[in-house]
C-alpha cells in the first residue's frame, strides 16, 4: 500500500482542474465570438432599418401631400408602409425581433409594431421611467445608436442594438434573448463536462493500475535511502559545491558538529572549519568543480559552538543534478578525534622515549669523558700542590700554583655535576638540600648565562630544611626553568641591557599546616601572550624554533613535580616579566619505593 495517498489524489485533482479550466476557457472564447457576431448582426439590422425608414419618411413627406393619398399626413403614410412590410416578418432565431416605438404625449413608450411575443399584437404602452424596455428608452433619447444588455418590454434580459429614426422621432431596437445565445454553449459545456468526467475517471483508473506500483516502488526506494541517510554511522550532508551552503544533514553529522540539524542548514562549511584547514579544502573543491578529480578525502577540524575543535575524516563525492549551474556534493565525515589524540599520545611517547634514549647515550658518553678528564685533572692538582709546597708563600709562582689548584677543583666539580645530571637515577629518594641542587644546576649553566651577558641574582633563605625528592629530577626541572628564562631574555635583549636580569629565589612557607619550599625563577623577557597562557604545559607546545626545542621540557617538568606531590605554575605580564613557581612539600609522604614498571618509579603515600 502507498503510505501517503494525498499527493496522488492532489495530482488527480489538479489534472481534473486543468481539464475543466481548459474546457471553460474554450467555451468562454467561443461564446465571446458568438456574442460579438450577434452584436454585429443586430447593429446592422437596426441601422439598416432606421435608414430605410428615414428614406421612406422623407419620400412620403415630399409626395404624399401632392397626391393626397393619405389625408392623415406623411407620418401616417410612412408608418402604414412599415407595418405592411412588417406584417409577415417572423423575426430571427427563436427570440430575435426588431421593434419600433415612440414617446407619447403622456410620457409613455408606445410600440408601433406587432411583436412575436405578444401574439403579434402591439405591446401595451410602458411608462418612460419603468425599469423595463431599457433598449427602447435609449433609442428614443440617444442621438446615436449603440448596443447593450438589459431588460426588454417583457422584463427578459436581451442583447440589443438600438438606433434613433431621426425624421420621425422614433426609436428602433433589434434584440435577441441572451438565454438563446448562451443555450448552445451551456449544452455543449454540460456534454463536455460529462465526457471530461468520464475521461478523468478512465485516466484515474489507468493511473491507479499502472502508476500506483511505480509510485510504490519509488516510495520504497526513497524510504530505503532515507533510512540509510538517517541511520548511517557516518555523518552525511548535501552541500552546494559553489557556495558551500549546507542543504541537509543527517543526525550523526549534526552530532559530530554539536549543532542542531536546523542550525546546520543556515550555515556553510567554511564557517565551521578550522582556519588552517579552509584553504586546502577550497583548493580541493576547485579541482572537483573543474572536473579534474572525481572526489577527495582529507582530515580536517570542525569548530564546535563552545570553541573546541574536533578532528574528522572527510570524503567528498559529487552528486548528479539536472541543473548544472547549481552543482552539489555529498560530504561524509567520521569523528576521528580520539584516534588523533591516541596518535598524538603515541608520537609524544615515541619522542619522549627517543629523548630518554638520547639522554642515556649522552649520560654514558659524559660518564666516560668525565672519567677520562678526572684522571689528568687529579694529576694536575697533585703536581700543582707539589709545586706549591716547594715554593715560598707569597711568591708569584706560589700564587699561580694555588690558582691552578682552584681552577682544577672547579673542573672536577663541573665534571661531578655533569655525571650527576646525566645519569639514570635508579636509587630511591633521599632527603636533599634544595640549595645544593640549585648550586649544582648553576654550575652547569652559569658560564652560558655569563656569556649571554645576563645578570643573575640568586637569593636563598638560610637554614632551609631538607626535602624528600629525587635530586636529579628536581635539578632537571630547575635546568629547564633557567634555560627557558635565558631564551626569553636573549629573545628580547640580543645584546647587553640593564634589564637583562634573571632572579632566582628560594623561600620557606606554610600552607594548610604543612611546610613547603618555593623556588621562583623570574625573567624580564617578553612574557607569555594571553592567547597561549593555557598551553605552556601541553606536550610538544613551544614558541621556540623547532631547532631550539621539542616542546617537552615543561610537560616533563610538570609530570616530575606532580610525582613529587608539588606544584608548578606561573604568572606573567606580557612585555614585562614571567615568574615560574616550583613548590615542593618538605614531606611529600613518600615512605618506600615500589618496583619499577616500564622504567617509571611508583610510590606509596602514607
């Protein structure tokens, strides 16, 4: 069964209406032709009869007195001849006739000829101001003839032509009942309507026998495609290939874009596409519209109403339409946001592992180099000490020997710190002094800071308690913060400047009844722009050139600090300063080290 018969019934009704309208127009046009022909015939009859009567009247007026045939005068002679000629006139058609009348002295219309509708007797006089006999009233009052549709002396509606008879002051009217003109067309209309109804009935039956199965198959096909469209696991949209306007989307498409289906039909695809992806999409659409490619596939991002972006995999295929001026295409999308994030996490892990392996290799190399350096340095220190012992105190050579010993001790300390920083720390945590960790970090970076003409200010509070930590990891965090501060200062001040200052402070404070140590690393660089202040700790996010950083430093540091149950945060004012705060609890609750899994240490909290 066809689920919705209303369109078919409407179609049948439209067909019937068209037939009726066409027939009606045809009959109306034919009726107008007949009406105009009758009008012309009546005008011709009235005018010819009027002119003939005027000629007879002029003749009688001239000769009747001479011959004295009519003692009553010329008018009576003329009227006598007219009546004699009219005696055997039966009219035209079933109702057609012409009448002759005059206005009496008592203001009545008198009819001078016998009429077919009064058994060929003269009709009774009619008051001049009566509503009937309108054609004769006009014939008696008009100076020129004309035509009209109005009531005759019987009160019937007629088509009439009227004409004044000037010599006699008569009026003549040629008329025919309007019903007689219409009757053939009314009959033909009824016959045509009957035939039309029969034909429409036959056509409807044929349509139902032949058309219904076709319509049913079309409906079933449309229903299948509609079901596929509505329930498809992919987002599907019909889009204008030139303007990008979205005509229709299925529920899955709207769900991925997080907009209603109604809202989607009021926008174009460019308005919801990430700005970085628009041009690639436009280039592909240009190739598609030019017929150079049959379709395309790409990954892109859609912007949701809340400002977030979702990664999608999009496939575009053109749709065949009748109007080539308005090409359209199907857009099929799949939400690949989770897949993208998983890929990014895998890439992050790969980069982290490569970085870790690189650091291990550097550590191994540094360890070997350090051992090779330590032996000759120890030899230098020993020989310098022997020289110093054999010289008089205060002599220049004695001072030189002492300076050699001092500088060699510095080399030994740097080598020792380098070994400590680069080794893979496998021992469990132990209490450590944050001042010692800071000094060890500065020994590695201080020379570079001086070379960059950066003024370094270090303020460490006295008698700081030791903290439970992995010293190497905290040193790694401090090294990252100091390196970032150095890069920020060099970016703003490539050469020396009095504001090219890095300030490091270490203070003890209390929070919620517990003691903490806060280490602050401050620089007077350009600060962090407002639009990216929520991203510095994101993995792989970096404002530096790709050759200067991976974007992992702060992310790894953040993870280390969290593992120590500490806090790492910042405050910044663009174009003024940036301060990073490293806050570590004196007692972070670590009690014992658990076995390592995949190279990552885990701890229990008491």
